[in-house]
């Protein structure tokens, strides 16, 4: 099969990659794949990985021991878990001690014509949700995890810092809470998409320190974290929702004095994400900037890495 291959921080295109075979897993033909910020950081060496990268996909099951899955259009949860360790038994399966992670840790991902996953990771997609919408399921689910972890009240002042691929969806999801929401967005296309949804913008210079109940940092940068730290009120909640690059210097004494709650946030629930997409409560289609065949995957990565670029898709 055709695939992209990552090794020693170098991405290459392969014409004759072996098709995956796992007797106890479903074989899925990938219909559409999305390039995200984590994929771009993987190429830079954020996490040591050799294999097929990528984890956002829509596919069709072509082979499976459970024949009821064959022919179904699916998305897939990216953490493959054991079900038996301390974390799994106590309801923390995304932190499974034996987990592999699609296209990130010890498992080939979806920048290829085929991928395999256990059926427990598959989520069937309704016909009313197009491939182009469904490709955002994993991101919408991750955005929903914020509301799983933090009680956001309609009276809260909420600040989102960063309005790229992920920040756009976080803003749309948090808008549904009715909170007083503002978003720091630097690029014109980001600003346009947010204002079209009725989401209010704020300039960095206008962010008043010590005023915001909940601040979500989606930048993955020291400057973004610094702005978030300045903005959060005493006893407020700072949600770290990004892949951070390297180490950061943090004044932990000030965090203790201000009694700041820091919440790390990662993967989220797929079923409600699909419901939001199905009911048009979240609409990500305006984020799609470009689409490439997998043969032009290296060009697609170059495009996705451009400053301010939104969603770039691959169609194997």
C-alpha cells in the first residue's frame, strides 16, 4: 500500500509498504486523513517515533472477524488499551499503562491506504455526517474533554488563547456553555471564522490580568502560557490544551500564592462529538484549507506547517 513513513525526524513517501494484518483487529481502508499540530511536532522530534504517523481519520471497515462491522464507515479512538491494568480498571483507560497510540506511540497510524484497530476503538458514523465533517471527530472530542474536566458556568469569563486548527473547535464547543467567551486570534482567517460563528475576539493587549475564571492555552508556547498565567484570576482554572515544545520556566510560587488550578487535558469522548457534528452545533468545514492525495503527502505537510494554516487533509 501507499503510505507516509517517519524515521529519525524524516518523513518519506512509500509506494509499496506492507498492508497491515492483525487477526484480532478490523482492517480499515482510510477514506480521509487530517494533519494536526501533533503530527507536525512529531516530524520535528517531539516524540521519538518510527512508523506511519497520523491519527485523525475516516475509514471503511473492509475485513473483520465480527462481520457486523464490515462495510461500516467509522472514526476511531486513538488509544489502544489493555483493559486490565490499574488505570483501565479504575476508569482511566486513556492512561492505560500498556497502551499504544495510533500514529504516535508503538503503533502505525493512518497516513496510509489501510490501518487496523480493535473494534472497541471504532465508532460508526451516521450518514448525515460527511467525511469532511467526520474527520474532525477526534479534535471535537478532545475539545469536549475540557467540559468533562472543568465545570464552566454560564456566568464565567472564559479566555481561549490560540485560534488555530484546535483552538477554533475549542471556541465553538465552549460557546455552547453560554459563558462570556473571548478568543485571542492573530491571523485574519482565524478571526474571520470565529466572527462568522458569533464568537468574540480580544487583542492580547486588551487582556486584563487577574480577571478570567477559566483560561485555555492552545498555543503550546511559552508566550501563550505567560499570557494565560497573567490573565487567570486567583483560584481560577488554567487548562493546558496543547503539545508544548520543550521545557518552560514557570514561577510555581506565584501559582501557589494565587491558588491556581492547572488542568492538563488530552483525549475526549467520541459519541457526543459526533452528535455535535450531526446536529450542526459545531461546524468545522470552514477550517479546511487544502486537500492532497497521499502521493503528495510531503507537500501536504509543507502546506500544513505554514504559519496560520488551518486544516490540511490527505485522501489515500
